[in-house]
């Protein structure tokens, strides 16, 4: 059925958006590396594929005049979710361009910000790409070469969003959320049909707050 | 779709220059040789690198820029205030302490940026994440924000929940130390961008512009316009700050004795003592002006003209010199400029008849070029048609008559006669609290005799308290 398919695709896009944001946050920090740049590129491409797929599916569904009113309301809700996801993606892409330009990897005088994050992001990227392990195959100049591609992709996304605005008439104020406030506290069945399964979100170490006493070790 | 300010602007916002400067400094702090020495932060079992103490930061700033203690502390405070560095011990207290309190650098994504203001959607996702992590135990103001956002962006609330869950799942993929850092970073970012009620907002993004043209075509036409715009901007006249600051200092020095707040005003500040003698003594029609007032006329020509008494005195002087028509002409032009639009044609006509026409009774001496231009313009009179002529006469008076007036006997006598008001004696009990009360509404024309009988000042000249004759 169209609805379930839509929801699965939307979930996938949502997942990739979240992972992409996570990766962009690491840009410019000590977690940054050549691998991160490649991960960003791959995740981005995946996001775009999903975006196009989602858009095509949803536009066909919305253009169909013969659907029931309830169905239509549901599709409009999914449409709003889709556009919100695209918004986040667009901003993150623009920011990754900016930060990527400000922090080229190979320039010795340009230092990465020492933020305390030192681990790699490969597991996040693997999650985005839905693979077990990431393979890295890019060459050394990815941090500059990729930026050019990124610029074109941003322009494409911009254009796509403009088209979406023009072609699909969905009034956001007419859409009502299914979840009420505080819904995230309940057990986490995702909005769509996610294949990731039910994951418990509660904190593993609730007592360990960083606001507690911290001691600094001496300088090494 | 949420209304996104970023996509609505055809042109992106610029990053504020002070923020760019701060960013440069932060980056220079990262230098492995010349930058700040970092330590490790120990949290029970986890060790997180890249922490520094407040005193480290201050000392580094002092060394790098050769500045004083105070200035270094101030700059350090700015870093913390704008979120480039965040405190580890008391995250809500965004100040820099010059002791061994720990701090850490913020990741570039979360740097303060006027180009990328935080959106409501982002904040909602953050609150939802926090809600999940803390099992519903949000702080009071966060709960309010949460509920407000739930109402405002309700149409996309499902997305908020979805995204919050996914972001948490994504961060679960990192190792423990990084997760802690991520949480701290995000918390610090939102403390700066959405400060709790009662704290000052750090940055003003300016009004949000919603332009009709949402997107511009990046074609040759666009770039040509950009180039032209930048070229004109480059050619703009700029004054070096060393020069304009000099004149600024001179101005301040000259006007300081006249400033009622800096110097106090004699006899007393009406807003404090409810005694309106100050206004009475400086009114238009007073017989003897105050010394400060007359001195002020010597500062600039505009000061003289702006004071009605000054203008009258100047007119008297000009009459003696047989050049009074200049000032009258100037006044008439002002009247045209600032008066009713409907009366402009008739006023301009009057001016022409009185001052500009060949046989006019009070003919003003304007150079031929300006006269020609003005007469041409008179055919289609508008508010500013007399501007050129007025400017000419203004400069004539300013260069010629005004300096002579300041040297004249008339002015000097007035200055000698001018009085310095006596300061009203303070009340006998200096610690007695003056009770303030609000004045009756200025709409009340009558003088409400509201003499509260409080001991304000023992000066016998005391007007009705509470009535401001001139606000």
C-alpha cells in the first residue's frame, strides 16, 4: 500500500538526516578527518537519493484526485514531515560547505578545534548507509574536491525545494500532528514502519552527569 | 513546511565582524606550539581530553596580545558569552573565572553565527531529546518553551519526535566519552542561543526580512549587479577612526559642562526635585539668559539658530549691519521645508516676492548660478525648491556675520549679563528620602495644587510640585 511504503521511505530519510547532522557537528573538530569527509559525501548522496524517491512518491500520491479525504490528510501530513526533513538537510549541507571550506584538512597552519571529541564517526555513517562496515576509498584531496560537488548539490536541492513549493499545494496549518506533547517519552515505535526495531531510549548511565565534580589532570 | 528565514532571503545574512574576529582568535588558540596548553578532564572512569582552566585562557590572552589582566578577562568573558568556550563545572553560569575552573572549546557547528540563526524546529528537537533523556524532567522554563513550540509548530511535531529519536540513536553509536562531549556541547549551545528567562540575550539578529523574491537566478545579470555594488562600496568615503575619534573627543569636552547628566544642572534637575526653575530660567522669553546658554551659541552656528532667543539676538545684530534679510530669508525657507504641503506654493510665492524678485524689498544676495536654478525651479514649486538658495545664504551668514557677531559688543554684553543660577540648597537632613510621585497627566491643563508638603528643598522659590509646565 502506498502509505506504508511512504512511511518506510520517510523513516529512512529521517534516519539519514539525523546521521548527517551528527556528522556535520563533528566537522572542524578533532573528530574531523579524511574519513569523515568521505562519510559526509556518502551520507549526503544517500540522503539525496532518498529525497528524490520520497518526493516522487508523495507528489504522485498527492496529485491523485481519487483518494479519500482521510488519505489525503495523511499524505499531507507526510508531506509536511518530508519538507521539514529537507529543510534540515538543506541547512546542514550549507553549513557543511561553509565549515568544510574554513577547515581544510591538509593545510598545516589551519588547526582543528580541540573539542574533546576524538573518536571516529564511522559507526554513525554505517548506520546512515545501512551497512555493517564502511569502506573508505577516497583519495587525499577529498576535502577540497568534494566541496565543489557539494555546491552543485546544494543548488540542486534548492531548486528541488522551490519546485516543491510551487507544485504541491499543502497548507501546513491544516495539518495536525498525530503525536501529542510528550509522546517521545512513550515506548518508541517510530511513526513509520521502521526496520530498525524497537530500541529503548532510556539513559544507560543516568547518574553520570557532567555537571558533577570534575577534576583536571595535570598537564602531560 | 515551516517558514524558513534562510530560504526566504535571496541574499544570505553576513556574519558579524566581531564574531569573525573571535573565530580567528579561537583558531589561533588551537596552535600546537603557540596555543593554549590543554589538560584532561577526569570524570569517574572516563577521561576526556582538551580541557583548559580559566586562568590558562586569561594568561594566554595576556601573553599573545600584550594586554592587561582586566582586558584579557573581559575578552575571555566575551568568548564564553558568545559560546565559543563553555564552562564544564557550572554550565548555566556563562562567565569566565580566572581560576582553575575547567572550560572547553565549542565545535564549529555550534559557533554563534548571525548567518545561521537557530530555528524553532532545532530547538524543539533538542527539547524533545532532552525530554527523552531526562524522562520528562525538564526545567520549568524548558517545559514552557516545549509546550509553546508544540502549539506553534504543531504541524511538524511528528517530525520533531521522529528526528529526536533518530538523533539519539545516532549518538549512541559513538563511544562514551564522545557522547558526553556531544551532550555538553549541545547544552552549551542552547544555553547561549535560547537563554533562560532573566538572562540577557547575547546577540541581536536584526529584523527578519521576508522578501517576495525568494530566490535569485545566479546568472550573468546578477553577478554584474554584485560587481557594481561592490565597486561602489569600495569607493565609499571612509574616515579613519583616529581622525573622527579626535573630533569626537573634542565635541565631548566642549559639551560636557552643558550636559545635565554629566555635569548636573543648576539650579536643580526638575526630574529629581520637582522644581521647574531650570525650565523657567531657560525658556524662550526670559529676560536674562543663563551663562551656559549664551556660551553654547559660540560653539556652532546651528546652536545659535536653534535657540529662539539666540536667533532673536542675532537678528538684532544683523539689523544693525543691514543684513537682516538673510536671516529672514533663511527662516522663510525653513518654514517652507517644514510646513504644510498645501501651503507650499503660496509660501514659495511670498518668498519670491519678498526676497528673490528683481525689485524685492528685502533682496538677498545670491550668486547668479544658484539664482538661475532657483528661479527655474520656482515654476514647479516643491518642498525643497529653495534648498540651494537657503544653503548659500546659510553659509554666507556662517562665514561672515556669525564670527563677527561673536566678537561684537552685543554678544559680549549679553554674556556678561548672563547669570549663573544658584544651586538650590540641599535639605537639612541629607539622608531623608525624597518621596517620588508621578506628575498628574499633562493633559490636565490646570495646575493641580498638589503640594504634598514633603521636605524637598528649603529654597523659597518653589513651584507647584508635580506639575511640569514643560515636559
